[in-house]
């Protein structure tokens, strides 16, 4: 207890003594120390270390509670640079040195300083902004400050309270730092700094550190809470078009400096929100956490990002940045994981703008996940680092969305490996989906530099063919192919194959190699949907080739078909088919859809019919059907051909079995030889069977066939010959350039010429330049064998025929000629020549030639003018009852001889003799076939019994003076019903009389017929 009391006693004593000493010092100092001198020394000290001029009028010495100087309303300014104003500065000198006449300020307090800094209203261009800011420059400026004499050897504690720093651009405050508290402890060789404050761009600022003032060594820590750098972005990047609105970032950094030009820092933090705005578009970036290191050694700088974990865009990054001025090297190496392409793409394009490498890449890669990506860049300078040729990227993608520019393909569910190197984006092992199509094992190459047009795509595809036409029309440049493609209006199906697109050197080359496909399409050249299944399809810039297992259009079908088409001058093609079944109604629209075929086959239609082809081969220029060459075998069934210009009635090919052989020799190029094994054609009542060969080329169809027919009409043949179908036409073509030529060896059962019928007919028909020639080898014309030549040309007709008969029955021939029964009997022979030349309407009027007719051993039952003559003879008393009854028993004859000449349709009878059993008849005259009229003079010698005795018994003939009675008549008028007129004996010419005399070999006495009266 006493001990405690002792302590309290001595403590109270010491405190009291200290108070007494202080009071004594307070009372004595003003008298010991010169106040004005002290003011001047303190003002000079403060002015030297702050750079502020201090007027002694603003300095007031305070001796209680502690000796110090108060400096009020101090200011410093440099126009357009900065201005400093301090309301109160308190300087505390050490007491003891004052008694020696020395002034050493130990503490310096600044209350509410106000600092204005004027910034340039316009910052340098972006590429010039940080051009001179290097760690070397920073080191140089720090070194100057730390080693300044006002700091280097100073032992001073500086405290700043409630400071405010305003950065002005023009008349407006851009950056405001207020509430700043600073503790600065300066000791010889050491500096310690503690600073806190806030700003309009940062809610809390914390900085503390210490440095060795005699060297470039130190360490420290910086913390920024709720940093909102929007104002900084607006000022430093005014032309970027980007505004950084209400944003938040928390940053902590520890740094250290060791020796000359050596610096290191570790930083970490988070960015709850970076809110960007470009025009009316907004972008929010959220960073969960980031950390990294910065190190600098002389001219080398390394910035390492250990972690950058972004929520939006969704990605995690790590990497480093290296720069060395001495090595002229700038590079970075960045690894990304769990990258969401969609959000990253949006952020990158938002920040980069509508141009640049980033846009080039993300114009192709639009969505997906990237489990891993590595980005490296290497250049000689920072400005060159963004050149796409200096950037290398490698990574992989899952569930991606890629847009192929040409053709415009939107690939989804893409996965694979992607690299960017030397300005080329390359994808490997790519898989993806295009609509209902899928691709795998893909390779993609794309030039990203401005002067590169490289595009290469090679991928295996399982394709939905509904979008194939739209893809091909983007990549194929051949106008012919594109025209055909435009005719496909609906396309469905699937295919497996390889698609290759190579766009370099200014041209796009597309190659499609399909190994399996099936397709259904509406193709305007066909009247019905086309369905095909195949095992091969190949397309590139020079050709198209496909191989089909089956193809069908309506009822038509083709199996095992292969076809090739070349994009050359002639657009040549080749088609091979093992078996085809084609319905004419469906193939006809296809053929006529080509303009050249439509012109060549104008007004021709095939309303029905079926074509079966085996081992079919067709080749030639696609758009010139006349130049096509083909090989095949097969048959045609019931095909109807309508062609009014050639046939008056539809022609039906009821059956046709054929083979064709294309000529391969240079002289016979584009010729196809058709071997017709069997063919039957019907038209109206005509029915023709063919066999033989034909050669088909662009210029002509050459025939060498045998034909048999049941019935033909000459008018049809003539119309066929006159038709213009076979003229190839053209201004430079000769009128003799005929498409159809050759020979047809015919055997025709019936051929009708007007009212006449030839049966049978064996003839060789030759089709020439502009004419039709028929060589009659053998033709039966009502029992008359006819040979000769018939030629028909355009509007002209010529023939020369030779009728011939030997001992044929007269009755059947007359029945055939005149369609009359029981006209005459007997056996007849005929020789002659008939020829004519002229237009169709002139033929009958221009008939010429000779005829010799003989008949024997028959009877005449009907002969118009003879019946009338017999009727007249029966009226006479001499012959009444003695004239034969033609209708009943007929007029028996031993022989009939007739000769004559045809002169322009007029038959002139030079000799006509009937040696009858009961009388002799001779006549002369003519029959006009054109007018169907007759004009004859007839001399009849009716034999009585006495006449017969006179004729055959010479002795009796001499007794009766040898005279035979004869009566003359004239027959004239219409051929069908002529008039018979008795003639005067004086009207009979000597020629006719001699003809009768030679017949009966007796003198003739002509008499006038007497009436029955």
C-alpha cells in the first residue's frame, strides 16, 4: 500500500514539474527566439519542399499547445496546367535545434488542400496515346522524384487531411478525387506512404507503400473499390463510339521494385459489372474473379493473367503478354476454357465494331461451346500485333454454329478442331448439321486477311436434298447448269457423299462426290415427279456424272443408268442405261422442252406408247438433239404419232424391235446405225411391217429396210413425198438437203391408186434429195404384171411402167378393173409401155405409151357399144334372129387383137380385131381418157352359113364371086354410154377395110343395113 502511494506521489510530482517547465518554456520562447526569423525559416523550408511560394503575412507562429507555424491561404498555379490552394498548413519544428538557431520541421500538416489539374480537351490518337509510356520512362520519373534533394535527406512526417483533386477538361470537372487522407513519412533513405480517398470514378482508393529513397527499391499495395472507369474511357477514347456506363470493379494489387528497371506486381479482383453502350445497344460484362502478375526487367515486360473468370461472356482465360524493345518483339499467349461463343462473339463484335479480324472470325463462328482455346500472337511492335497474319489460334468447338459464306450455309451442332494461322482459319475433324443434313470429317479453310479470297471446304455429308438447289445455285457459275437448276421446283431426298468447295484465285470450284442417294423432284421438263435412287453422283466445274440404280417418272422407269455431262463448248453428255421402260406421253414433254428439239419436232406429239430399251447409250451436245448419237436395243409397243403435216391420220407403231450402233470413226462421227429386227406400223387402213437398217445423224436419217404392208394408198405416199419435214432448211441449205434418204424394199398386198388397186406389189422405194422413187419390181394390177419406175418430187410426178400378161383369165381381170361380173371370158395377153411426166393434176392428161392386147377362146357378155350394134343388126331383115344374144349365150370369139398408142391421155386405136365365131369385127378410132369419151368406126362382118361356106370352101367362094358382107358403124359419145350410128359404106376408110380383109382373108362387100321393114 505504501508502495502504491509512493508511486502516485512521485508521478504527480513529475507531472507537475513537467507542466511548470512547459509553462516556463512557453513564456520564455518568445523572448529567446526571434519570431520573424522563425517565420521566414519555416516558410522557406515549406516552400522549398512543396514548391509553393509563401508570404510571411500568411504565417502565424503558435506557441501553445505546441510550437508550430500556421500558414493560411497558400496557392500556386500555372495557367492551363494546374492550380493548388491550401487553406491551412501547419509546420512543427523541433524545439532543441531552435536554441541553436536551426529550424528543422519535423511534421507538416495540410488541411483541405484543393488541387486543380487541367487536361487537354483532345487526347492524341489511340495509336499515339501510350506510345512513349514505358516502364523505362516511369522508372526515370520515379528516380527523379525519390532522389530529389527535398526528399532524399529529409526526416519529415507529412499528413494531408480532406484533400481534393479535380481534373478539368475545359471548364468542366471530369475527374474528382476527394476525401483524400495522406500520411507521408520521409526519413533519410526511406519513404513510407499511406493514402486513402474516393473519387467520382472510384468509391474507395487505398494506397500504401514504402521505398528506399537512395535506390530504386520499394513495395506497396493498391486497392480500388467500386471503380467506375466510364469517365476515363470517355476521355481517353472519345472516338471509339463506346460509352462505359454504371460499372463496378474491385482491384487489389501488390507491387515491388528491386533495383534499377526491375518491377513486379501481383493483382487480383473482381468486376461485378462493366456496362458498355454503343449507340442504342448495350453490353454487360461480368467477371467473377481475376488475378495475375506483372514483371518488368529493363526493357522486357511480362504480364501474366493467372485467372480471368468471366460470367458474361462466359469464358475463363489465362495467359501472358511479353514485350521487349531490344528484341523488337511483342507477343502474347492466351488460353481459354469453357468459352461460350455466342456471348463472347457478341462482346467481341460490340467492342471491335463492324470491321477487323475479330469480325472476320465471328462472321463464320457464331455460337457454340469451346472447351479449350489457345490464342498466340507474335509481332515486331504492338501496332502489328493485331494483324491477322501474326495471330495463331487453336482450339475445339462443341455444339457450334458456323456460317459458310459461299455457299451461304448455316451449320449447326458443329464440333471439331479449329486453328487460325498465318491469316488462315482452318477447321479439322468438323462435324455439324445443316437443316436435316449432317456433315462429318470436315476440313474448312478461310482466308481472313483483306487481300485473301481463300475458301476451302471438304466434308463428308449426309444431305437432305431439299436445300441442294439453293446451295448449288450459289456456287455453280455455269449458266446452262443454273438454267436447268431453276427448272427444279421441289426437291426431296437424301444423299451420302463428299462436298468440296474451293474458292481461290477469283473463281469458285465445287466438287460433289455422292456415294449413295435417293431423290424426288418436280422437274419442269417432265410432266410427272421424278424419283431416283443412285449409288454415284459427281459434280465439279468441268462435268456432272451420276449412276442410278432406279429412276422413275410416272409410269416410265430406268434401271442401272449412268450419265455424264461436261461443261464445255458443246455441253456434251453421255447416258448409259441397262434397262429402260419409257412411256411416250411422259418423255414427249421432256424432248420438246428443248428449243432445238421443239423446232425440229414442231407439231409432232406422242399421245401414247411404250419404249423398252436395253443397254441404252446416248451421247452428243445436250442442246442439239439432231447431233445425238446412240446405241441401244429394245422394242416399241403401240406408240401413236400425231403429225398432221406428214400423216393425214395418226400413225401407230404397234411393235418395233431394234438395235442401234453408234459410229465411232472420224468420217462417221455422231452417226448411229439402227438395226430394225421387226417393226409394224398402222395408219388408218394401212398396216406396214419393217425390218432392216437405218443410219441416224444430225443431217439425215438414211434407211435400208424391207417393208411389207397389207394396204397402202398412193395419195398417202404422195403426201409423204411432198411434205417439208425432211428439209433441214436454213438460208445456206440446198433444196436437195433432205433429212430422210435411203431405200425401202417393199412388198405390199394392196396399193390403191385412185379407183384402181394393185395387188400384190413388190417395189423398191428410194428416198432421195427431194424426190421419191419407186422401182416396181413386180406388181399385180388386176392380173396384169406391172414393172417400171415411179418418181414423185415436190409438185411433180413421173412414171414409166410396163404392163405384161401372158394367157391370164380375162374374166377375173375385168372383174378387178371394172368391178363387174360376167363381162367377158377367155385368156388374154398384154404388152406395153405407159409413161407420163407432170404435176399431180396433169398426170392423166399427159399419159403416153403403147399397148398391145390379145385374147382368145372366150365369150363376150357385156360390151356397151357392141350390144347396141347387135340390136341394130337384129332390126334388119337379113340378120334378124341370126345375131348372138350377148346376155344369154354371149358372143364367142376365137381371138381379139388390139394395139394402140397413148398420146397425152388420148388412146389411139391402131388395130382392133375380134375374130368371132359368127362374125368378125374391126375398128379404128380413139378413146379420150381425160374427157372419158369415145370415137370409133367399126366394121362388122356377120357370117351366115353361106358366108362360112364361102370362107372355108374356096370352090364355093369362086362360085359366089368371093364376096363377104360387112356393115359399118360409128360409136361416139360418153365412154359409159356411147351412141351407135350406122354409116354409109363410103365412110369406111381403106385401112379399116383391109384390116377386115386380112382377118377373114376374103373380099369384102360393104352394104348399108336395111330396116326390118
